[in-house]
């Protein structure tokens, strides 16, 4: 169980790093889009490309928002799953402890009964 706990602790330490990287990637993409939007097209081909680019950005904006929402939901589910796994591990450990205590109690009772049967009738 200690090895599993160490693995869980390591995963927890890595999570903020993953989130930071994802945020940095999003920010970089958004900055590139804003920079491209601010530049004025120089010829007709660039105007057409800019128009197509603008249309694609509007079309994909909703998808991007949905993906961001799904990422947030999945992160929440990951946290929930992690807390449930921790709870289940704790309950399994408690059950194992209780089972060992019950087994020890049963052995003591069995030994006591055996000694009572061996004792001469008084």
C-alpha cells in the first residue's frame, strides 16, 4: 500500500504541471490568432484567405469552447475518481484490519473452549 500511496502522491504533484502546460499552449494559440487578426491583408489572395480564416475561427470557436468544457469536466471527474479510490483503499484496509481482529478473537475463543473441554470435571 505504501508503494501505491507514493505513486498517488507523485501523480498529484505532476497534475499542476500538466494544467500549467495546457494553459500556456492555449495562451500561445490565442496570441497567434490575435496577431494574425490585427495584421491587414495586402492583396486579394490574402483578403480571401483572411476571410476564410475568420469564418473557420467562428465555426471552430464553439468547438473549442466545448472541448475546454469537456477538459474541465474530465479534470473534475479525475479528482472525484481519485478521492473515491482513496476512500475505497481506506475502507479495504479497515475491512482487512477488522477481519484480522475477528480471526484473532475466534482463535482465542476456540482455544478457551478447548481448554474448558480438557479441564477435569469439577
